[in-house]
């Protein structure tokens, strides 16, 4: 059981480049989300999905797109990378029920130069 | 803005001592959860406490919840060097769908 798998683990982008952070889970969880973690700010929610075909914005969605074509995958796209998007990105999944724990991937450390 | 704030931001103790971290939140919640993050790693779930519960235990962990004060505490008893990590509280708040909102975290260092 792999849990939540994120790729890549590290990435350096130039300003203006685009890229997709991949996230896959094998636990058949309906709910998936993307967070970014910056020093001293904890985790902030970027986008989330309650099931295939359904996505919604979180706290800091600007500059990011998501889609959910399958239950397993929830990619995060950076349309035109900016230095302010330098951060560590985490994907998480959980069951839809409120009283359930989240399972996290190992993170993607992104640097935009 | 973030739902929760942990206090203290950083805590350094000796092995064998107890560590207490506090979390305050802003709005009514369905549940509150605590997570641990080792350096450079993803978060790992520790314990979940529902809004109608006041205390929960799991091994060396004890969590309390005071909904009237909108606060929770995490107690780690008999700390070990392996407990060195960042600890985050997270809430599923009422009316927020099923979103899990995190606080800013407490960095715990347990020294030998």
C-alpha cells in the first residue's frame, strides 16, 4: 500500500515556466487537497476536491489550477511560476467523512528563480 | 486567515520531561486533529478529538479540548529524542465543508 505519492520531490523552475505536480493515492479516498507550507505559516490550503470531477478553491488558489479526472489522481498545475510560489507542496487525501484523518505525501520542494 | 495558532512556537526540553503544546482556534469546529512532521517529511496524524469530547489518550499522548475557550492542548509524556518534530493542530470547522485547516505549528526539540 503506497498511500499518497507525490512527484517530483524537488524541482527548480525559472520564472514564467509552467509545471505539474503529481499526486496519486491508492486508498480510494474521495477527498484530496493541496497545501503549501512556508516558514512560520503552517500549511495553507490551495485547492481541494471532494470527488472525481469536483474541485474547489482553498485559501490561496491564485496561480494554481487543479483537475480531478479520476479518484486516484489530483495534479496541481502552476501556470506561470513566480518566485512567490517557492514553497514546499503537500498533497493529502482522506475519506469524505468529517471525522477522518488525512494522509500526506512526502512533499515537493519547489524553487522558482 | 488560518484557523489555528499553536503556542509556544518553539519548545526545548530534556528527555524524560513532559511537553505541552496549545492550540487556539477561531470558529466552531466539528473536530480537532494533531499532526507531527519530522524535518523534511510529510505530516503524520496523531490523534483526533471530536467537538463533543473533552479528552483523549493515545499511548504517551493526551489531548484535551475546551470548546468554550476554543482551545486544545497536546501533552506528550516522558518525551524521547525521537519526539523531536513540529506539531500542528488542524480543525474541521463547522460550515466549512470538510476542509482541514492547519495552525502554524510548534517546533519541539527533545535533548538527551
